[in-house]
């Protein structure tokens, strides 16, 4: 079996983190896990310390990209074959992980996305967000020739090649779509695996309507710049 690390970025997840970790420890002990506490201001740090969870506590809030990259760096330094990203809010069902990993184990993919939109079961996000996701998916296809339907999914597994790449080069802000452009331009094979996602039980999403507008503009521009800059580097 491939040596696998589950990376769990967590910001103010005091209401969810125990359930997430208890599920991993009780039902999926074959995988290692690492919580990256991203400068939480609630009791997340206290709970992790009290329960003796495997955790890295960031001194300041780095954002999702910085937290995930911390996990990739840990995975690289500890020679993991696969790194898996799941959210700390309990939305990602780890029972689907073995199916996702089978693509990597068989050499059929470098990056596997847990996708809501293959079989369209479970929580599908709001209609407005689905429109945004579809736009970014189409933009990604125009930029790279690769269509990822659930391009914003934070449920993903990557092999050792992309552990090394993402440990060095990972987007800082709302990183998932841009990370897919990076994967494509580095020749990565991307597969989507059907999963069922849940709604978060506690807390609220950090993405408000205003942030969603910023997100669309920022991410679209970042994807375009990333693709152009890679082309310029190859010409030199």
C-alpha cells in the first residue's frame, strides 16, 4: 500500500475537527493524517492539543493555500507516496478515498479529484456557486485542454511527483482551480472520481457574496496568468 498522508487545513473548526479526526482514527487508521491549524482564533488549537492530535500550528493565518502547502512540505520531507487534501469541516467522506487512490496505485493518474458532478449525488452547492464552478471549469479547458468538472473541489489526492511540485509552487489564495492549471501544464494526468459530499454541520463558510465576486475575478486572472507565464518560461 502506498504511504499516504491526509492533509487537513483547519481554520476555526472547533465544532467539526473532533468528528473528522475520530472518524479517521476509528475507521481509516491505515492513513496518516496531519491537521494544519491555520492561526485559528477559536478553540481549534486547544482541542488539538488536548486530544494529542497530529497538528502543525501556524502562528498567523496563511490562508488555505499556505496551510495546504505546509502539508505538502511535510509530506515531501517525510517521503510520502501520496498526499490527500480534505477539509476540516467534515464535508469530505473518506470512505471514497480508496477508490480515488486506485487511480494513482495503478499508475492511471497523478492527481485525482473527488467530484460532486460525475454522478451528481449528495450536496451539490448552491446554484450560484455551480454557475461559477462551471465557468472556471470551461476556462480551465480553454487554457489547458483538460476539463475538470468539479474544479473547485478541495477533496483531492496527488502522487509523489506533485507532492514535490506543490511543496515548492502552490497558489496562495483560493488555490484549487489554479492548482489544476499547474497540474496540466506540468503534464499531470487528472482524473475525477465520483464522491458524495456533505453540508458542514457547524460554523459557516468563509466565502460571502462579496468574497465570491472577488474569488471569480481573482481566480480567473490567476489561471490565465499562470498559463501564460508557463508558456513564456518554455520559450526561454
